[in-house]
C-alpha cells in the first residue's frame, strides 16, 4: 500500500484518545487517560503521532477529552475533536471529519493511542502488509515473535486453531464503507468485552468452533465481514509493537521496566 502523502493511495489517520484507566491505575501512572500516560517524560499520544508522521501518513485527527488539548497543541496534527459518549462514536467522528475535507483520502488508518512502543517502521510495515482493496484490515500479532521481544508479559492473546494471536492497534479502512456500516460497527464495539453478547452476535456455529478449538482467523474474518457488510483481510504477521497496548496495570508496569532498562 502506498501511504505517501501525495501518492495515489494517500492515507489519513484517526486517533481515538478517550480511553481511561481505573482510579488505582491512574494514581500510579499519573494519568487517567491512557493517551496521556508518560514514559521517559513523553506521552503515548506524542509517541503515536511521531510514529504516524514518520510513516508519511497525511492528515491526522485526534478525538478525545479537553485534557488532550494541552498535549495536542505541541504536536504536528491537523485537528482535535471533542470526544463522544462511546469509543466507536469517537472513531466515526474522526472518519466523518476526514471525508468532509477537500481532496479527502480514499483510505484512513485508525490507530489506538495506548501503544507505548509504536514506531514509524511498525506503522509502515503494517500498512504495507494490508491489501488496499479491502474495506477493513485487521492486524494480528503471533505469540512467539511477541514473546521474543517482550518476554514474560502477562498473556492476553487468544488461542485459535491456527495459532495464538493478539489484536494489533492499527486498522486501515475505507472510510466510506465503515461509515455506511455504523450501526453494525456499534454492535460489534459494544459486544467486544462481553462473551455473552459476542456469542449472540457471531452466532452459535462460530461460538461452537471457538469452544472446540476449530475456530480460525479466516472463520472470524468471514463472520465479521458478513456482520459489517464489508470486505476484510487479516494480517497475521503484524509487527510486535502494534500488539503491545496498555489496558492493565501489569502492562504499564512492564512497559515502565522496559523503558528504564533501555
């Protein structure tokens, strides 16, 4: 995929930055908003923007609470938007702003703002591995290469028939297709942390495949594409940096030790 700013497949970026941690986590990390957690006196948001700019992405829009603005003002981004009531609404606000711009790019990349080790190389390699003719691409990081770089980290990956995988935090999309499927995307987003809701959404046969360890990444892709009404692709060998996000206190503490030892 050509992601150069002036190339035929120029790609813009949406950075949803409203994710929070609990009170105990925030007290230890010094920030409630994950994007503002700092390592080596640098916020994850600043690291994310630097990585995206280094990968020659075009416009960058950040969606988040007012606290983000203080960090945002010194960053090379194009727009800050006030957050909505849900994470999926934040993504849609960003995509809508992009498609309303003059000379809007045909593609965008949604990048979560909780990946402290993200680099321009990781962004570029992820985008290069994603086919440009799909409505959405999902990067997966395999367990073995991940543990080679981040040994001993608490395991939050999932076992499927074709391996152990964790979800990456970079999603190249076709904005027009995702915006047209907003109600379906909302349903997937709402169900993502509830096994019961997910089971109802994906259907009995898919749930049974998971229970019997016969569910593959291709099965998931096929079912999600059917639900969303979009074409999709899975990238299994995504860079390990896109698979390290900060959701748990243990992950923050692990990342802190990594930064201190480097």
